[in-house]
């Protein structure tokens, strides 16, 4: 049996070279520098065979030694290949970053001033993930906005397709950069990204065209904010595929069409803001599926129909703003389930119904604004139970009846607007409450409303701009200052005055009557003799 002796040898890799690539024209040149790491390992190699062994045994031993060294060489090549492959990826990202920034900022010397924007010469707004073991960096964030010190954007700024080279990018936020030359979002610009989580392109008036449906394929997105741009067309139904999305802000654009039913598939969304567009049609009932939604702002559109009862299932909702649309009433009773609601705004909609009494059960309410909704009926007393209420706007409606005096007992109420209604009677709000609010208490335009203004107190009616009850003319033509009429049936003679009550005054009347009778008799007697 052949026995081949082995010897134990330690090895340490100290000669691996790191290779970096620099773009020169259309070719790549490479430069090397020693690595800062060494990887120790051990191998068993056969000892040199004795000369007294048979020739075939010596050949077998040499063959085994050759195999061991071949394996070692292959390992070295593989490690060099991995390092070089990683460096190729890093160089591709660095080149992509330079091209992206060159398309945006008006600074031709940016690349020279920041040759290593992730390490030695960091660039404001650019963030990277950096590691030394193993050595690598990846661009994870690009931010351009007024909150960082960076060169201004080019007048011809655009989004370079080199974004596709930044395959580890998580955040892209660009504010007020595309302001001159029109810029469209390419349908292939974001599709391949698998790591992008935050996309914010805001306040870019030249950013126009349609929102690319391919954005619906970036399933890693958690925030999509495209507000204050000039986007047109419909909201892509493909956005319903963004299963991780927590915030969707498409406000202040020129979007049209209906809100797609697929928006209801955004099960993780907490903020939905579509305000100030030209959206039309009914509110989709699928909005009731957004169980973690906290803010829904659909104001300033052309939405019609009625408020879906399904919205009553949004039990985490804090803000509901449907103002400035064409939504009709009545307000569904199911909204009484919104126990966390703090802001309820439906101004300028043809609701044309009564204020729902269940509002008094939504104890978290801070602001209620139902201005210009054609509301009828009276102001419910239940509103006086909203201890957290700070602002109540019910102006420009057809509300009637008295002003509930308990509204003046709400400890946090700082703004009350009930102007331009048909309210009547005497305002019985506490004087202290009236003075505290001052001009923030608006009761103008209620012709049958007045205030008890005592002469010894400050003239409250002067800054409420409503008449004092002592100067208000009732329907019978007499003022309250004259007191109530004492002879409404007209029994007393016209010359009767209420202050004629003493016996002496009545005697004077009798004497006057006798004198007149005597005067007429005397005149008649004289005529007989003339």
C-alpha cells in the first residue's frame, strides 16, 4: 500500500491587488494599490518523496502536489475575480452618479471637486452605504433642495437615465429644480428599481406629462410624493400595486378623470393627498378598505355624488377634507364611527341637509368647517360637548333658530363663524367669551340676531357688527327701548299717555274740557245778537 507523507504549511494572502477603473474617453484604464487585508489559511502538501521509493510512487506524489497548488491558484483567481467584480459595480455606480448630477446641477467642476463623493470628498445631499470589510460603497440617497448648500439646478435640468445604474438607491428627492425646460418622466426610468423606497419630486413647475404607469412596479416604494408639479392625465390604476406604500401625495397638479378603484388596494397607506386637481366622478367605495388611513384630503376637485357610507370604516382617520367639490348630502350616519377624527372639512359642497347630531359624539374634533354647504335647521346643542374644539365654521348657510349659549363654555374654542345665516334671537354667549374671541367671532349677516348690550358695559355690539337689542326694531315698529306696548288692542284714546296717571292730571283734563264747552256756548250766544 502506497503511503505518501504530508507536511503542514501556513499561508497568508498579502499580494492581492485592488484594481480601480477610471473612465478615459471610451476606454477604461486601471491602477493598482496594495490591499489592506490578508486572509490566512493552511494547506496540507505532500513532502518530497524519498529517492528509494518506486518511480510510480514518486510520480503519484508529484501529481498530488500539483493538484493542491492548482486548487490554491484557482482560489486566488476566484478571490481576485470577486474583488474586481465588486469594484466594477462600484465604478459603474460612481459613473452613474456623476452623470445624474451633471444632468441636474449647474456646476461643471462638480466631478473634479468631488472625485469620491461617498468617502473622501462627500457631496451635500448624497449619501452612501460604505463598508471596509469587504470594501465597497453604494449610492443610497440623492437629495436636491433649498435645505442643503448645493449649486443651483440647470435651466435645462433633466433626469438622466443613468439613474438605472444606481441599483442600490433608496431615496430620490428633488425640489424646485425643473422650472424652465419641460421635463417628462420616462416610463422606463424607475421600473427596474428594486430598492427605491422614497421618491419625492416636488415644486417643479416644468415637470409635466403623465405619471408613468411603470411606477406601479416599484413595489418597494413607501413614499410617493409628486405634489406641486404640472402632471396631467389620469391617475394610473397601476399605482394600486404599491403594496408597501404609506404615503401618496399627488396634490397641486392638473390630474383629471376619476379616482381609480385600485387605490383601495393600498392596504399600508396612511396619507392620501389628492387636493387641487381636476378629478371628477364619485368617490370610490373602495376607499373604505384603507384601514390604516389617517389623512384623506380630496379637496378642491370636481368630485360629485355623495359621501360613501364605507368611509365610516376608516376608524384611524384623523383628517377628512372633502371641501370645494360638488358632493351632495346628507352626511352618512356611519361617520359616527370615526372616533379619532380631529378635522372634518366639507366647505362649499351642496350638502343641503341638517348638521348631523352625531358630531357631538366625535369628542376628538378640533376643527369643523361646514361653510357654504346649504345647511338647514338649527345649530345642534350637542356641539357644546366638543371640549377639544378650537374652530367652528358654519357661515353662509341657511341655519335658523338661536345660537346655543353653551358654545361659549367650550374651553378651547378660539374661532366661531356663524355669519350669513338666518339665526335669530338674543345672543346669550358669555361676555368674557365674546371679548376673548374678538374679531374671530363672526355673527354678521343674521338680520334677526341682536345682543343685550348694557350701558354700563363695554359696547360689545360695536365689534360684532350686529345691533344691540335695545336699538333693534321689532316687527310692530316699536323699538325695544320703548318697552312693550301697553295697549295692543287700541282701547285707550289716542291722546292718552302712559305717564298720565295721577288725580291732578285727570282734573286738568276735566277743566280743559269744561272751558272748551263754555267757549263754544259763548260764541253761539253772541251770534244770536249780531
